[in-house]
C-alpha cells in the first residue's frame, strides 16, 4: 500500500473514532475517576474506570478537544478493557514510544491505535494524542496503591 493510501486510511480511522467515539460517557459504577487537561490546546478529558482485582473491567470518557485527542481516548478505552493493569500500562508505554518516533514491538497488536503513528511527525500534537493515556496511567497507578 502506498504511503498516501496508508495516510488516507489512518485519517479515516481517526475521523471515525472522533465522529463515532467508542465508550463515550461516564461509568456510574466506577472506582477510578481522572480529570486531565492539556492547557496548550484546551483538550480536556474526564476518564472513568472500573478496576476490579487488578483488571480494567470497563472504561469510558467524556471530554472536549481536537480529533486526535478524542480519537485517541476512544481507541485507548477499547484496547484496555478487560486487560490487567500491567498490560494496560504496557500499551501506554508502547503508545508513548510510538508518539516519540521510537521503534515499537511489532508483535503487539495495536489495532486502530496504529493510525495515530503519524502524529509523531507533529510535535505540537503529541500531547493531544497522549492525554487520555496519561490519565489512564494516573488512574490505574492510584488504584493499584489502594
């Protein structure tokens, strides 16, 4: 597949998650709530997680922001559901490396998240893409201390 076709595919995946976000809303029966914002561009996220026995059973988000920020939150909630905290955190580290332009482990299936790989070319947008992931890391970190 040519680079232009791949870029177009990635753009359409990002826009799909932006226009039709997965897991949008608030978990009423949550035990982790995290609010974070990116003051440089105005992105805001309210993330709720249900963590039981070290496993992220459910995840939802609300927020306002650019397409990258909101699509990333949608993708993140999908991939961490029913994963243990260690795996969810591993995904966050892989995503962070991808945003920094580092090589990532090809054996890990990132699904739609791979569509955000091009963000690494735009340093001003990296914080947009990582906001939800930073919120999740903070949330599962706090939950694991209880």
